[in-house]
């Protein structure tokens, strides 16, 4: 073993290695989101293959209304913008404003989920009716799970940005940045899902 | 961009609250070296269980009728053997164990990028493994093989299959977390001044492997979630009687499981590239081509999956594409093999156990690679599909390839892990019976497959009896081979010769610290090793510079 004393070790460490390093937690989250996106990619590939090679039995219902999903798309796109406003407000140290924008974002997310529930209950098919129905529920449900997690995250971030006493400040804004990145990802997935599932 | 003081990263972790001594190996330790050894030992325990199951399979196959086990028990044993060996032994050990132990050393860091995530990833493995094995005793294990092809996996008893799915989802999650950690560590945590093209080859192998893990494992997770819906909620994604499509399952499954083969062998390639130069005292031949070969294998490995499906009614254009793409993989793999042979060529080779196992790997993997190229050709594949030829090919890749490298790596790094040397004679004896037993077990299976013996079945045509008994004799030798190995690793901890810091006189950074290393890897600053293979070929000044750069050089301590 070594004979270096701890004092010598510390000074040597300061000489050789930088005291600070880049925060790579967002990099890790982005990598995770790529992985998560691949799960969706698998689902999309399965859906498109089913659609092109598996004809549905006679008399199957697969019509969906476009009004609610379009409203949902708008809700999520607006919420991405409001989350961005919350982030810039925090950077300018305006905790109150940031909190307000976060609350609006969370409300938009929850409104999306409620609207999705309305759509589920008004649809003329159930989970096991046919292949299209199963894939529809699997895709939207898996996405809805992501929105639910995101909404919970936003509410936690909202609670933590309160001033004084919250843990998230303009100096320590990683949790907000992480939730924002995740939320943009979920919105982006919805846009792809909307195009593939409703418009195609 | 936010910046975190590294002192906080290093000292904020509650290492001081962790148990000391051997107890820390049973704790939620954040030390990458402890986690690496946790992976290794845990994986080895599962290897013994999977090996016992393999022995049971070979005992059953000594006679053409199913007399040793009932047929459904045989199916369960087969499924457990495959799942345990792949998901609980090879993947966690070549990635998790050696990756966690070595990568922070190689990039000059004091721990992985995300130590807590790292510990979480390890601790997902024992519950998943225990759940998988206990399902055999409680509900009956899954019976549909490690591929879980529907509709078989939908029609066999549901409870075992669901437990299998949950276990594999946990293991896949652990693997993804590990992959994220390796990518962040290799890309972001490199010591300042260390360039990517100066990294030891194992870093590149883990970089490529982690890309494959992150891109392909989630697809398997999604597929298994859909499969569990088919089993539990009676949806019809993969159930033809409900209008579903089994081929979609096969595509999605092999989109993960073909890259999974590279997830098992690419790190092994990296480990061999570390071991051979040290024991030949020669630089690794063709470093740059090695790096490009790894990245070529990563890219090609993602677009060859349908060669597992040539008999699933794939259209001709798909067969053509996947045959050509698969054959192309032989090129970067061949480059790597010529580079290893060139590394050995004219080197001062010390034929110790580590080198013997590495050379055994080269021989076995070439044989497995040749049958692999043969299997990629559609006419031949249609003939031998689902026969023992495929079993033989696969075991030449994962046992003759990956497991031989794991043994080689244990012989190579055991002195670093424990500070003690292993018994060389026992090691050579271990190699001899493993190599003879392995080839005796699996080489005859090529003949069995070519003559049409189907795999995954407990019974077979009596004309194959003798060759099957020959194969079982080889399996017996392989089973016996674990005894000298286990004896060697256990008694060497207590009675082994003291190894010193650098018994092999290696130049890679893990040898430039004490054995076993201190908690923060180096007591002084992290050494900057820009020539990890600078044996002899570099000028003397450069070598001296490397030696003076390291703080705890063995020559200085002695």
C-alpha cells in the first residue's frame, strides 16, 4: 500500500485533476430517453407491420374521431412551450413566475390525460376486439403512462421550486431541466404517434 | 451548463458508512470495484446452476428415450439453462463485472459516472435470478425456450411464462442502466488529456456494446410487454387464432437477441485484446483497425437479425439482404482475429493459464465463426435449421468464445482483485480438461445436426445414441473442470502467493496501483496512460515518461 499522507493526496489531486467537472446527468437522461424511444420504435414498427400484412376480420370497427386527438396534440405542444417559459423564468431567478408556468404545464398534462380518458370511453371498440384495437390501446396507453409520470414529475418540481425552502433554484436547476427534457420527449413521441395512429 | 465540484462527487458518497471487509460485498456498495466483483461472483453462482441444468440435459440425452426427466420437466430445464446462461451469467459478467471493475481505471476515473445507478443495476439481478429459478419449484418454470416464441409461449402454462417475462424485463433494465453508465463514463468521465484513440481496447468494446444495449434491449422489453398482454389479457398481438402475427414477434425478438450475441462477445474481444499484449510483451497489433472493426460490427450487428428467420416464410429479397449483411460481419471479425494472431506472432509469450484460455478462445471462435458464415447462407440454413448444428455453432460462440475469455480474464485479473496469485498448475489442468471437454461435447453435435437430429427435444432417433453419449462424456469433463477452478480460486485467497502490484508487468492503468486497489483507485493523482500497449515498440523515453507519470509504480514501491 501507499505511504502518502492524506494531505499530500489532496494536494496532488488538486494539481492533477480539475476541481469541477461537467454535469453529465442530462447526458445520462438523454441516453435513457434514446432507449425509451427505441421501445416506442418497436411498438410503431409492430403497428405498421400489423397494418400492412394483417387484414382485419369483416365488420371490425377501427374508426377513430379526430377532434379529441387534435385537441390533445395542441394541449401537449402548448405545454412544451409553457415548460420552456418556466425554465427561462427560473434562470432569471423569478421563482414565482416559474411556479406559475409549471402549474400551467401540469394542468395541460392532466387535461391531456382526462381528454384521453374521454376518448377511451367513447371509442366503439375494447382492448381485445381486434388487432387494431389492441395495438391502439397498447400504444396510447404506454404513452399515457409516460404523460402520467411526467405530470407527477412536474408537480414535484413545482413543489421544489417554491421560495424560500425549495431545493430547486437557478443554481441547482438540474431537476427542472431533466423534467423538461423528458416532457419534450413525451410530446415528440405523441406527435409521431398522432401521425402514425390517427392520420395515416 | 451546471458544474459539480468533483470533491463533492467523490466524498459525498456515504462510503464511510459502508461495511468494511468481506461484508461490503453483500451491501449496497457504490464502489465500482465492489460492484464489479459482486457481478462476477453472482454470475458465477448462476453459472454453476446453469451448468447443473446443462448436465441434467446431457444425462437425459445419453439415451434416446426420455427416462431421466419427464418431457415437460425437460422443457423447463432447457428454458432455464438458456435464460440463466445468457441473462444471468455471460451478459452480466462480460459487461457488468469486468466493465465495472476496469472501465473507471482505463478512463482514469475514481468511479463510474453514476455510482448509485450502478448499484441499483446490480441489485436488480439477484431478485430476478431467484424469481426465475424459484418459479420451477412453485408454479413450474417457463417451457418455451429462451426465445419464448408465440404461440408456444401463449399456450404453455401461463404462470411460469409470466415470471420468466418479469425476470427478463428486470435483467434487461439492469443491462440498460449499465449501458447508460458505461457510455457516460467512457465519453464524459475521461481524465483530461486522455484522447479516445488512446483508450485501451476494452473501452472501445464496451462503448460499442453499450450502444447495442441502449438501442436494442428496449425493443425486447416492449415485445415482452406485448407478449404478457397476450398471455394475461388475451389480446391477439402474436396469437394467430385471434388475428395476430407471430412473425412480428420474431422480428422484434431477434432485433434484440441478435445484437445480444455481440453484447456477449464484443466485450470478450476487448478483454482478449487486453490480455494478449501483456503476456506477449508486444503492442496490440493494428489498434486503429481494431477500433473500426468494433464499430463496423456494431453497425452490421443491428441489421442482420432476420438470418434467424430464414425458415419463417421470409420473402426472397429479405433472405438475400440478410445473407449478404451477415456474411459481411465475417470481415471485421476476421480482421480482429488476424490482429490477435499478429500480436502473438514473434512475441515473448508466457504460456500461462490466461494465455492458454485466450488461445483456446481464438481456436474455438474461429470454428464457431466458420459455421456462422455457413449458417448465414440460406440453402444451408434451411437444411440445418433447428438442428443440433445450430446448438453446436451457438455454443462455440458463447462458450468457446465468451466463457473461455471469462476464465482467461479471471486468471489475468485475479491478482489485481485479491492481491494473491492463482496456482498455475491447477489453472493449466483446468484449461486442459475444459478445452478437451468442450470440444468433445460440442464438435460431435455438428455431425448430429447435419444428420438431422432436431434440437430442444428430449427424445431422438436411436441411431444417434453413440454420438450423443460421446457428447455427454465431454459435458462430464466440463462439469469436472469446475472443481480444480473452484478449488484454485478459493484456496488462493488464503494460501496464494502474494502477487504484488503488477505481477504481469502490464502497462494499462489498473496495474499502476496497489492490489487490491484503494477505494479511490489511486492514492495519488490518476495516471495519464497514453500508451497502454507500449511494450518495446515505443522509444525508451516514452516508456520512462509513462512510468514517471504513474504515482504508485511497482518499482518505486518495492
